């Protein structure tokens, strides 16, 4: 019995030493046998150039009804509508560009933060991998007043550009500059002065128009034959 145990132990030690030696040999040649990874080739083409887009008359009419429903005063109703607009069965921004424009406007201007959060995910659901869609999500991830909207916009942007981030290097740089300008102007999503229009769809990003303060109202012209009345000293402030 003792002899059997000794022979078994000797065999196990021999197997372990051979495996250890084989591991060293593999470590020695592994650097020469490794295959380098393939270079990353991002697809920077317009997402509307790929996939199936059924642009029927019925679908356009259905999309228009959804866009009209966004005027509802009920926050929950607008959330349901925005979620449908993020599904390409109900709407497709490649068939109707106003879908993306409306989702961006909702992300920027809706008073209800839950609706703005739904709009961020809807842009990602539409696969709106365009300069305007990327800029809208990037600005919302930086400037929205509610942290859940910022988180949703950042996550939607990461998913949208997970394999194409290199295509939007210049766009995101432009977004950084735009965020600085908007901060200086006190920009606040969901406020009255909230809409930031972006140029371009699948081409290069055109300069975005930064919202400005409303111009001072001009005095109405006086009827002919009348003379202007100067205000009293007490009325001048």
C-alpha cells in the first residue's frame, strides 16, 4: 500500500513539473504567436443609409398624430407619446426629419423632467446617430437641471456612439464650446429660452444657434400730424 502511494505521488509530481515547464515554454513563445487586433474602422455614414425604413403614407399619418399629441397638458401622456416616437415601428426620423427635431426640442424645453428623460432615450431608440442628435444628448448630459436627465442623456449618448465615437470627435469639441457659451448665458433646459437649433443632419455639423435674450420692444410709430409727448421728470427712472 505504501509503495502504491509513493508511486502515485511521484507520478503527480512528474505531471506537475511537465505542465510547469510547458507553461514557461508557452510564455516564451507567446509574444511571437499573438495575433494583433484588427484596426477599428468606425462607420461614419448616415444611419439612414442602412437598414430598412418603411416610409408609408399610413406611417407618416400615424407619426403626425403622435407629434400632435405632444401638445397635451398631461405629463404622463407626453411620456407615453415620446416613448412611441422613440420606436421606429411608430415613427422613423429617416422618413420624417421632424421626428428628431421634435425629440430634440422636447429634450431641451419640456417643463417635466420625466418627459425630457424619455426624449433622451427616444433619440437613442431612433438610432439618430447624427450631429444634431449627438449634440443634443451631449448638452443635456452637461446642463440639464435634473441629474436623472443628465444620466439618461449620457448613457443614451454612449450607446448611440459605442462603435462610432471617433466619428464625432470634432462634434463633441464643438459641444464643449457650446456648453461654455450656454453656461455664460444662464441656459436652463425646460425654461422659456431653451431651444438650441443645430444645423445639419448626416453631414458635417453646422454652427449651432445659441439662444439670445429677447430684444427690447421698439416704440410704435406715431400717427401722422401728431407730436411726441415728452415724459414728465417723475416718470423717468
